[in-house]
């Protein structure tokens, strides 16, 4: 919408510019034209990327998307044209397959503990492929083995299932850590 308004304003300025002769008005038109072009470029740059941080989504430009560095205790789950990866502190980034990415996404964006069943649903919806109960357990085992910082940033517990009253495992990002997810605007990220 803003992009269309900016284009119409530029068209209008060009029309007025062709019909106005005073120096003062021409100077004013040039100044407004530059401001509209800058606004148009800023809006355009933020049309393609976003970051989700602490439950808040913000549109960002391509430069920020490419060069975003996580804070000291922040985990970065990045989804780009190069694939899906996790970044943390000075450790090398690790590439993730879609099911692992969405499982980890479900863990680090949870406001509280999530059960493996909830993670299974998130991984299934996110990846667009069925994820079995066994496969979720395998993903979590692999992540805990492959991420050297797993034990510091992930907290597990046992909770009582509300219907069966049986104890089940639950998992979340440990207190004192946060997550940021930069991705393209059109990338689907389940709730």
C-alpha cells in the first residue's frame, strides 16, 4: 500500500514539476521527491525479511538479515536461501533439516514447557511432512548430541499429562537465554 502511494506521489510530483516555473516551488518539489524516494526504498527493503524475537515480529532489511548477529545468550535460528541453520555464540553454525529446524523452533519459541506431542505437531505443520513420535525422540537425541551447548540452553522436566495423569517429558529454552528467528516474510512458521 505504501509503495503504491509513494509511486503515485512521484507521478504527481513529476506532473507538477513540468507545470511549475518558480525556483522556490522547484526546490521544494526536488526535496519532497528525494524524501519520497528514500521512503519508497526503505519500505521496499523491508518487504522481504522479518525477525521474530521475544514473541515480537519485526520487518527488517536485507542488510540486517544477512549480517544479524545474536546477543551473547541468544540462539539464532536462521532460515534463508542457503538453508536452515542454528547459530550460538562463537560456535560454528550447524545446518538443520526442516524437521529438526521446526522441532527446535517449537522448543526455543515456547513460553513454557512443551511436550514432545506438541513438538511433533509443530514439526509436522512446519515441514509439511508427517513426523512420528519416534522421529521426534530421534531429532531431540541428535540435537542434544550435535549441539555442544545443548545442556546449557535447553531445560527438560517431567509434567503430569492432564488427561491420563501420567508423567510425560517436556522441554523448553532454559531461563536466561532467548531466541531470534530471521527469515523471509513468506516463510511459514507455526504457532
